[in-house]
C-alpha cells in the first residue's frame, strides 16, 4: 500500500499549498509570480514525500549480533485493498480516455480549417464559426468573429508564454489525482492567471483599458473552444477579467509574501520525516544518529517494548529501551550468516528467491518485535538429611567372578542350618587364622541349634 500512502501524503501537501495561495496571493496582481507559485507548489507537493531529513530521526540502535535467516510465507493483500486499487485505476482510465478524445477532436478541427503559417504560430481559419482559442503554436479563429486583430493579439500572449504547457501539466495532474477536489480548483486558478496575463498585455498594447473591457463585454456570447485550450470567449471568467483590469496594482513589498513558501516547505519536510512511517523516502539529507548496543548488554540492561504496547509511547524508565515499529536498526554480523538451503543447493529466504549476502552496516527495518520470555530459573535443591539420591544414567555389566577352587574334604559331618547373625565386620591387622574345627552340634527340643565353635591359636584383635 505504499502507492496509496504516497498519494495521500502528496495530496495533503497540495491542499496546504493551495490554501496558502488562496489566503495570501490570489488577490495580488503579480500574475506571473502567482503562475510560478501554483506550478512549483504542485510539483513540490509530490517531491517532498520522497525526501527525508535524517538528522531529525530518532537514534538508530546498532546491534552487534549474528544475522539469522527465517523462512517466511507471503500473505495475499486484503480484499479492500484490491477493490480500492481497481477503483483508482478505473478513475484514471476514464479521465485519460476523455483527455485522448479531446486531443483527437482538436486534431480533426485543425484539418477542417485553412492553415496560414507564420514565424511563431500557425493561424487556422474556421469557416462559419465565431470561436477563438489557442493550443501551443496553433491559433484557431472563426470567420464570424469581430475585431480579429485584437483577438489574435490576446491569443499570441498565450502562445508566446507557453500557457498550453501549463494546461497539459494540470490535465495530467488531474488524471493522477482525480479523487482530490482541490486539483480541479487548482486547474481553474492557473487558467485564470493565464487570462489575467493575456488581458494585461493586450490592454497595455491598445493603451485603452476601458475600450478593451468594453470589447470583452460585447463579445461575451462567443463560442468557447475545447476544454484543453485557451478560449477567448470564456463566460465563467469574464466578470473576474473585467474587475482585474481595473484593479490597483500590487506594490513591490507584496512580493515578500511569496517567501512564505520557504518556511512552509521546511515545515512540511519535517512533518514528512517525523509524521509518516514510510519506505519510499529515497532522498536522505544529513546523517542519522546511531548508538552501538551489545547483545549481552541488551539482554541484561534493556527491555524491548513493541509499538502499540501499553506504555510504549511514554518515556521509559531507567534501564528501559523502547523500540517502536519501523525503527531503522543497523545490524553488524559478527560472522557470516548461514542461510537455509533448498534441495537445489541455493540459499533461499522467501519462496526460493536467492538471498543476498548481508553486508556490514546493512540497514534492517524492524516491523515487528517478538518478545521471548526468559528461561525459568532452576528449581532449588531440596535438603536431605544425610541421604543423597543417586540417578543411574549408565549401567555397566561386569562378568561374575570365577568360582572358588575346591577345598579339601573335612572329616566332619554336615551341619544343620541355623540362624546366623553377622555383625558389622571389624577391620583387623591380624594374620589369617590357622585352623577352624567345627564339632557336631547337640540338638535339643527346646533350644535353638547352636554350633560349638572352637578356634585354636587365635590371633590378637585390635580394637577399633
């Protein structure tokens, strides 16, 4: 929708310039300066949106980070945008067709008349007509008009000052901005200034302003020419033309009012830079301020707030950095980014389009800020009373030990099993026992079986 934003901004500036003309300059008799102001303001209104004053922009934060590539999917524009664009094109097509038809009729009218070539113009006589008009170097005049020499003198002013070029420019401006009613008022004002200039020059040549005004009044009912030409018989402007012939001329100090265009352009240029978020500002003036921010410092000391978030338009507290939508951020990659690859082996960013390498100090426009919550802190370890839980992550199976060697058979009989309690072993430094002999136990009916153990030559035991 950049085209729509550009047209809206340019037409707003066009309205401002025309209001300044209507209030300050419309009643002055400096017709040539009025003509220049209207033409230049119409052109400047469409140039100002393309210029940006970089030194007025807010500080751009430079992040020293590694650039990453993300797969994105293109979304189709909303339905209302397509309908709006079609309606705009329909209006342009209708007005362009009407303008082409006017040119074709004018060309046919030229072929139907008798042409007399002169040094600086071509005089075309129309039989059985009382009209008079001019278009560039062609002057059309009917055989039934009176005082032909005075009319030709008037129309030659239009030809020599190239007034038809102004009319053609305004026609093209009307085709492009057909939806703006101020364009039609602007076109009428520029035609009015043309007639004032031609009447002023003709009245000075005749040295009789009253006689020339009477001639205009007596020939008020002549036929008008095509809309894209300068017609001598223009009933809509007749009253204004007669009034301006008798108007007192504006003094030299009145020319100072045209200097209002300088601060007006400066104010509109500042508004274009600060008031509109756009991507069509191709002409930059000055240098934008930048500030280098480390990614680690940003994570620790700053808080990023997206545009539209509650409190994003307020002044941030200490330690808070507010980044609004469409803020220009310069990325300085610390290493060459590795974009994803498609099966063909080419780096892609959007739908298989080759991704250009990210150069140093490449400017990236931040359109959306995604806030990711920090990772949750680790859970505190629970205190245990002397016992520790062990988590087994790997189990290593070791082969069983080899079976013991067979020992010599003892002369004793097998012993019946009994309850044996083994206490905690005590570490000793004694030598191994020499011999253990176990006699046959005595079995009773009321007591448990207990073996009679006799140890010969016991080793000394060290107390723990």
